[in-house]
C-alpha cells in the first residue's frame, strides 16, 4: 500500500507540474465569495463586542440585547425574548394581585412561571 500511495503522489505532483507549465493550473480550493450577509454578520458581531466593552444605559443595553438575539436567532428569537419578558411580567402581576409574597409563599417569579 505504501508503494502504491507513493506512486499516486508522484503522478499527482507530475500532473500538477505539467499543468503549471502549461498555464492552466487548477487551484486546490475555490476562493470564497464574501457575500453581503457575511459582511453584515461580521459588522454586527464587531459592533456588539465593541458596545459590550463600554458602559451603557438601560435603553442602549436593551437595544444591544435585541440586536444580538436578532443576529443569533432571527425574528423568532426576538419574539421569544419578548414573550418571555411578557410572561414574567404577567407572573409578577399575578403575585401582586393574589397577595403572594415571600412570607406567604416563598416562590420567585421564575419559580411561579415554571409552576404555571
């Protein structure tokens, strides 16, 4: 097997040299095409990492979190994020309306939402 492999490598190298001298050498790989989506992905990733390195206010942090979820998961991820926050707000409202507090029933909003 080793002698056959060596023979195939030599034949391959000779064919590559012949093609090079003839001026029609085929590259080993195709060069990648940089699409607009690829550039946008790199740009948003760089902008998010830059924005995370500086102190931000609450509104800017929410906008940054939304952009990051949108970049990672698309619109379905943003919808899930909004529904999760709405659900937690509804569970918190339910706790306040029913008078559930730490003394009566020591459950957090997360535990209550998991129980629902």
